[in-house]
């Protein structure tokens, strides 16, 4: 297993891991796309397949990979669809609840976490977002398995702020230099973890490494949790 081999070879040896949540431990992008289609089919059942696809593509364009503004997405849908029956806030709440039914901890992530447990390597989660992120962690059945779960909206510091990474290290009881941070965002995840001296693993997801002044390449680059 590459990470275990890396942990054994690194100096000082890695003794714990921290993971980003969205598009790292689970595939938010796929879950979001499936949720949008489900949402359109259930909320606008009278649309033809082509019309439903067009509406879904509008939302996906306004909210790429699930990271954009839900308010803008649903305001745009309301403008385009005069028969829309739900208000923006009610729609957002419904959508968020629906999204939870689509997120999964994949087999690759499950195997990775089992391998880490077998290797005696504890892990935690560091994620940007509101306290709603805790609902995702519960849905993925990770609340009792992660040594710590830090959410920026609760802590009051968002990645790449060093404070959220240092808080994760403190809760893991490990020096930052002995922690491997795994994430998909080069700036907030990799750059933030590097700023406190953590080792880093970038989930590439088919994207090129950005050329940003002061941003060093990660220690490891992988395409997925496989």
C-alpha cells in the first residue's frame, strides 16, 4: 500500500493522517450530479426528458462540482421556471436533505480506512463548510471512526488558515511533521497543510497541478483513493 510504504519511509515517520471530506473521502461531484437529476425529476415531473436535462445542466453549470452557490442556482431556476412551487430557502433545505441520500463512502475509501486501522494509523477529518458537514460525516458512518472532525464553520477558521490544521494535529496528538494530509484542492488542502509542516497527498482527479507562486508540489500525487 503506497501510503503505508510512504509513512514507513518518511523522516520523521508519519503517525497519523488528516483527510479533506468533499471529493476526497467521498465523490461529491458524482453525488451532486445524481442529486440534481433526482431533484429535477421529483420536483418537476411534467418536464420532458430533454427539458429535465436542460434544467439539471443549468443547475450544474451554476454550481460546478457541488461547490458553488446553491442560492444562485435556485434563483436561476426560479427565474427560468415560472411554475416553480418552492421558495429558494425551502428548495435549498430540500436539496441538502436529498443530497445526503446520494453520498456514499466508496469501497476504495472503506478499504483505505481499514488498511490504515490495520497499520495502526489514526485519522481525522478537516473540512470547510457549515455544521451541515457533520451530517455528511454521520451519513458516511465516520463519526465514531475518525479521531477528530474539524469543520471551519464551527471552529471559526477555514482552510488554508493554519489554525484549522494545527487544531487537527492537536486533536490527533501528533506533531504536524508526522501527519500526512490528504485532499483534492491544491491551495486550501495542500498549500494549507504545507504551511504548518505537514506532509501532503494530493488527490489529482484528472486536474493539472496549478502554477502558483509559493505553492510546492505535494509529497504524493494519486488519482484516487485506490
